[in-house]
C-alpha cells in the first residue's frame, strides 16, 4: 500500500500575530521619526517573521530509504529531513503562560526540534501510522 504525501502547515499563533504587529509598529515609528537604518533592520525582521510563519510546513513522504519527515521553515532556511523511524519520542508542550503549544520531537542521537503543526492530534496520528508502516518493511 502506497501512502501519499501528507503536508501539515504551521499554526498561525497569537504570539506570531503579536510579534508581527509589534515589530511593524516599531518599524513605522522609526520611519516616522526618520530613523531609517534601524527602521530598515526592523522591517527585515518583520519580513523574516512573516516568511517563516506563513511558509513553514511539515511533510510526510515515502522514499526508497523509508518514511521521511521534511521540515521546511520557509525560503530563508534549510530544509531538515528526518527519518520517521529515528523519531524516538514526541511530547506536546506549552509555553510559560499557556499562550501556545508545540510538539517537541526527539530523534537520532539526542537531537530535538520543536514544531507547531496546525493540528497536533492529526500530526501525531500520521506520525504513528508512518512509524508502524516503516516497522512493517
């Protein structure tokens, strides 16, 4: 049975929205007061935050080497490819004030990475399904 690729997009959290709003207001303030160089730097940060938030995705795919999870954090970052069978543990975590949650994946030799798929439950179900399929091979 061939399993199709499954793509999960990153959750657009309240924290990300606040970061974009605050940095945009700071850039507007700096440009308003004719402080162009710091304003430009803050504007570059805003573009980076928006790019990372909107274009991050997590793709499960089947290859000759087994099931893979491709973590793409936008155009300005390198893709990370993790073999699904290498994922040892996944834990649902929340931030200090409970404003947002994320998944902490532990894989390989004590490597960890945090991800924020739109739906944690569906992501974990897909991960379990892919790990079971990889074990059957």
